[in-house]
């Protein structure tokens, strides 16, 4: 490979909550075990060098005053969307900066719903959606994803339609690819979901931040591409931050074709006097969306696919009582530990602390709306993924 996805990078003292924090009360790592960060959704790989080069080159100029985004910023997004997602006809006018996907979700919800009004989301649900919507006083209604006979997560279209009608819902958040389940929705699945949203007159925010990180054999289908109606009722949100591990720099963008939706979202975002692009974030995107960035992402997808295949197979073969679906996108596993806990008389707090005790810093999956869930990040060098599986095997799931 051209790029390095095998070196173990010491992030200690480099402002990384992934290694500095333990996200669970009264949990600690025992002496003798190193920390393996497998919780928050960032990656433990060096990003593509062109990002650093672009930022460093800009910092050589000694002024950082007020500015407007460069034409190059929009051109890079248009080209990226065309080459990665097959999007044709995208223009500068349809693209808008967002401080983050959740900021756009919040702005859109405030623009198109009233306090106390219900919003539809699928469950399991990304906790960021929960926190941002509850913070602005919206009521969350969940439509549960269900697993078929092969364990694949599916949308329950009848349940979606019923809840939209019963709760008089006209605003939905759609996650594609889905976090935390890892589904990469097919065109047919998205078409059916959008038909239901249209029938119930819903504005849809489509969170597509994971769109670049589909695993090999799977392809992202932009929600706005499935029909003319979907194009005009959808607020799509993207970012280089998840793809290139730039969350600390902040910077997402929306694509909104419908001028009515676009004007209202932009106006709501402006009212905070905060939703403005940072000059170095702009150069980070420009640096990311270079030819090297395309190559880097292709190599990354191969690495993540191999990590997922390894961890999925290991868990299925060694961790009796733990159930999971193989992700099609993202780098997260979503484990169902109910059978294990019941068979061993262990509660989830004990299980989560047991993993952390041996340095596997994984994430409590219950806030994503499943009572026996753990979310596990696999965006690490393969050496660390293997070490984590061995520790969990020896000290947690098959402890003698």
C-alpha cells in the first residue's frame, strides 16, 4: 500500500479524547494493560498528507482575517461528489457550510418543526441525534430497525408509515449509511423509505457523513438521487471529517436543491452567529479532496473491510452468546450481549468494565436504544484489533 495504516501512533498528549478519556463511570484500566481506543468514532491512522500540506502552506501567510470560502472549496466538493457518488449537476448554490452534521440537524429541525413536535428516527439511533433534538425540545419517535433471518438490519416500512400518521410527524432524520448498525441501504430500500416520507409530507435530513466509508462490495446511494421528489424534500449532510479523521477541525457541508428548504435552513443557521467556516478547515477539505485523497480512501476502505471481516469472524467463533450483524459500511461493530449476560449472570455495567479493565476501551451501546449493546470501533492498525480480540477472549468472554 502507498499509505501507512499499520503503524501504531502514540496519541497521548495530542488532544485525543479517544485515548485520554474512559467513557464509563467507575471504570479503570488495570496496571500492565495498554489502552486500545475502540469507542468514539475517530480513527487511529495518520490522515492523508495533503491535508497537512494544505494547512501548513496556508499558515505560512501571517494573516487570518475575515474571509469567504474560495471557489476551489466548492469545486472540490462538486468533483468529489461526482467521482465518489455519481452526482451530476451539483452547483455552488446548492452547497452550504455547516459546523457539523448535528448543527444542520438542529437548524433544520428548528426551521421545520415547533417545540414539542415529534421527529421520526430509526432505532438503534445515533446518540448525537438524540442529544441534539432533545436539547431543542423536540419529541423523538423511534421506528425500530428489525433483523431478518440472516441478521441483516431492515427498515420496517409499515411501522414508519403508521407512526408518521399517528404522531402527525412531518420531519424525519435518515442515517445513510446507518450508524451504529452499519447498513449501506440499497437504492430500492431508500426509494421505499422516501415514498413513505413523501406520502406523509415529511422534510428529511439525510445524514451521509459515513458515505465514503462503505466496505468493499457495497456502494453508497445518495438519498437525493433516487427520485425527483427525494431530491427536493431532502437536506443531505456530508463531511470530510469522518472520512479523513478531521473531527477536531470541524467542518461539514449540506447539499440542498430545493430553494425553499435551503433558504430556511441557512436562515436558521445564521441566527446563531456561529455557523461560519474556519479558514484552516476549508484548506483541510481542499487538501483532502485531492487525487491523493481518492487513493487514500480506497486503501482505507480495504483496510477497514479486512478489519471488519477479521473481528466479525473472531467474535462469531469465540464469543458465545454475543450476536452481531456484519457491517456493510462504517468501521463500527454493534454487539448484542444479551445471551452472554443472561448465561453468565452478568449485567452490562460489569461486562463493559471488564473490557475496560484489560485496556479495551469500548463504548456502552445502550444509549443507542438497545439494552444489551456495545459499540466497538475497528479503525485501528490490525495489530491492535487482534490484541483487543485476544484480551476480550482471555479475560472477558472466556475467562477461566
